[in-house]
C-alpha cells in the first residue's frame, strides 16, 4: 500500500494530465516553476487552521480540484471544462506558497514552556512578516498570469474564491460566474468538511 504522500502525488499528476489544450505547454512551464521555485509542494494550507502541516497546501489544492470536478459534473456539466477546473482548483491558493525563496509560512519552534513539556509548537507555523503584502488570491494571479493565459472566468474564480468570507469580495456579489461559485463551494467543502474529518 502506498503512503499518503505517494498517493497524493499520483492524484496531483492525474489532475495535471487533464490540461490538454493549446495551453498545455504553458501550464507545464507554470507547474515546473511552481514545483521548483516555490514552496507549493511542501507548504501548509494555513498557520493553525485547516491542514497546518507539511504538504497541506498541496493536499488542499488537490482536494479542491477533485471536488470542483465532481460538483461541476453534478450541478453544471457545461459550466467549465476539466482543464479550467484543474487550473483554478489547483492554483486558487498558490499565493500561500509566497514567492521564490520567500515563503509565506515559516515553521515555528516550540516556546520554552512547550519544549519543557515535550510539546510541538502551537501554532505550528507563522506568517512571513517581511513579505510584500498581497492577498492570497492576488498573489496567486500574480504567479499564474506570468506563465499562462487565463480566461476571464478563471481569473474571476481565483480572485474571488473565498466568497462571502472576505469583505473585499462584496464587489462581485451576484456577479459571480458559475466557475467562481463552484470553486467557492469546493474550497469551502474541503476546508470545512473533508479536511476536518
């Protein structure tokens, strides 16, 4: 039986193989950049909430892409291609990987009290306070759009994937494209249900 990381990487590669259009070469270059230059494969998904563990961001991104495909198939089969679902599902939180050589999250050492009691650090990660501020979705778009053309509905989905949980997203209220809504649902389902079980 394969370990969880091996199984996760198999699922990840299967998703990437669904990008087959004329953007496939650009997507391959983007993913090479993501995998080689950022902390995407090893970063946590959060500092202390869902999947605050090594590979948490990858686990979350794969789960969201898979859930997005299922939701699309069930609710709106014509709303988006497999390729669009994979691109926005895998890359919606790419901004959590920070920048090349400059990750968003650092692993914390236990406090003296935690160490004396034999505990790991809590919370296990902290934010990189020296990073130029951009919201996670904006940083995601910053990385992605340097390498691959995004259709407007894909850019909207990535930018507004946090839905009503972010005050800045009020500007898109009632103007969301179906892909944006599906990504919001998939992200929420994974963050609030799948990753907590």
